[in-house]
């Protein structure tokens, strides 16, 4: 439960932060930055609700009833546009998605790829939902983390902990600093 809710809390927070950057920087709709921020927000939002080999999914019952349509739209956007480019199951399956377009705006001609973009008037609603879900996940994460605090405070210095869930061990185990993984591409 700790791992599941800690993961969800971070994902919902990331979703809201991507959308906040999009609004604060007034990112142009047709820019690569717009596509990156909005796609990242969609994916981060959906992660906790998707099957994973690493983390259990959270149940849709966490969604407040007034946000059910927004939730469904975000999951559908992730499943059909962002992750799989799948036009089956959409309202208009004849329409292509991810098609390459040549766009002329005045004297400027540019190429764009159709991609999931959240309407500006929906962004604040999605941010509120993400914040509500982040707070719910934080509550559950904190509740389960309290069970491990005594063990953690007995250790001196700074330590990274790994939450391990397996057949032979379930709990927090210190990580050797030389074994911390940072994924970087050169």
C-alpha cells in the first residue's frame, strides 16, 4: 500500500506541475513544448491507474464523482493517443490520429503531428483533480509510512531506502549509495 500510494502521489503531483508550467509560461499550442508538457501530464496522471509489474494500480473509486468524466478523458487520451496511437474505440474511428500535417499560418509554414492536447479551458479542472488525488494518495502514503518511521530514525546519517515487496521480505531496506540508479542518456 505504501509503494502504491507513494507512486500515485508523485504521479499526480507531476501531472499538476506540467500543467502549471504550461499555463504560467503561456506555451504556444503548436509548439513542441506544448506537446511535451501535455503528453507528459496525460501519462503521469494515468500511471497510477494502469497495470504495472512494479507497482499495484490504484482503484478508480478514489475519483470524486464530479470528476469522473475528466478522469475517463485522461485515461482515454493516454490509452488511445499518447501511449498506443490506437484509433479503435474512439467516437470517430475513421479519423486518423498522429497524422503529419503541413500548416500555414500567415507567412509561416511548419510541420506538426496531430497529438493529444488538452484544451486550455480543461487544464485548471484537471489540475484540481490531480491535486485532490495527490492529497488522497499523500494521506494513505503517510498512514502506511508511519509504520516504518521507527526503523528509519534508528539509523544515523542520510540513507536512501528501497521499498521491497517479495516472497521472502516485505519492508524498507537501506540502499548502498553506490547502487542508486539514475537513468541518464548521453
